[in-house]
C-alpha cells in the first residue's frame, strides 16, 4: 500500500480514567503505524461527554504515554474546547441535520431494526418536522433512503479487509447532538480528524461500526476520508471489552517495558527478546513495517 508523505495519525483516549492495557493496545498500534510511515502522531483528548470526565485523568494519560516513550508531535487537542467547531459543522449540514423530539422509549417501541451495537435503529419519525406538541430533544443526521445513491458505504480496512454498511438498514438517522446538549461523538471525531489533518486512523475494532457513519459525514462536509485500520479488542475473562467501565486497572508504569511487551504481543508482535525500551521499539517497528509498511 502506498502511503502519502504527509501521513498524520492520532490516538484519542477519553479521560474517564487512567490509561489501561486495552487503550495501550490502540495507542501502540497507532504510534507504530505513524512511525513506520514517517508521519506525525497526534494526541487528542476526547472529553466531549463531560459527564464522564474524571478530573486529572487527561494529564495522567499524557504522562503515562510519555513514560512509555509516546509523545504527541503537536499540541494536544481537547474536544471540550472546540464546541464552536462542531456548531459550525452542524450549520454546514443544513437541512440534513434535523431536530428530533422522540424519547428513548418511543424510539425503542417504533424501532425498525437493531444496530450491531445494540442500539435501536431510528425510523425517521421526525424527518419532516416535529409532531404537534413535540419539543426537540436531539439533533439527528439524515442518511440516504435504502437503495438510494450513497446509502451503501464501502471502505477497505487495513487489518480487516473490505467492509460495507447499508446506512439506512444498519444505522439509521443518527444523533449529532444529544438531549443533554453535548455534541455526539460521531460529529466531533469527524471535525477533529479533519482539523488535525489526520490521514490514517488506527483504533480499536469496537469503533468499526461507526466508520460508515463517519465517512458519510465526511462526504457531506467536504472532508477527505482517511485510511482506516481497526485492531482487535483486548477482552476480560467474561469476554467483555477491556475498559474502565469494566474495571480495567491502570498500567503499572514502574514496569514500562513489560506493559509495552504485553501490548505488542496482543498485536502479534514478538518483542520478548528486547531487554530495554530502545530494543523494544527497534523490534516492534520492524515487525509492524513487515506487516503494514508502505513497501
């Protein structure tokens, strides 16, 4: 695969707790990919959902990454400081972004299907205006009707191969702004990636289902579409995604080499022979280059 000379990648954690083994896997993969392709690696703090932000977590994440030899090649972007950019994007979407007055119960009762993440697929009840007596609760993005041009979104994932999603049948009109007033992840991440000049997104496979919606938003906003690579998820004994919500513990930064080795092993990289971090990076970069390098 030929990569552009201006490769820009990113790691975008949520500051809902300290860096843990699951997030380190995504951080390491994105960092290796950027370095192998001679590009920039940027850090973004995704705190758009301020209800989940833990005070001090953002600084702790930045410090933990630095202790593991991963430092941003530019200023750290913070979503909660960029609400004006999301509003500007919403304005550009015009009538495609429409107010919705439906409650969660109403959506569940009238669902036309269930998305892969378990969410009810919205039937488009408010597409043509709010019903009498209804008050806007959220802002939704209208997707093309089933079978119409643009409804099928296809992309080539560098880890998983060709992927496609029928937006109407598998996602439905999705939320851009939540009932609590916070901008939704789907809009924020698309605007942020465009503003940071991100050309390559390397992240966990839990976000694979969001990719088609994000590509659709990119097209409507006139943004370039990055390349994607979704890495497998680290799971706990119950088969759940390893996350802060499921009790994932903070990394042991007194043993940075061991933490890096474990993350690399999960990604299929054998760095067991590394006796220090310099050797770890040499081995890991060579292994990543052999699998995902430009050559």
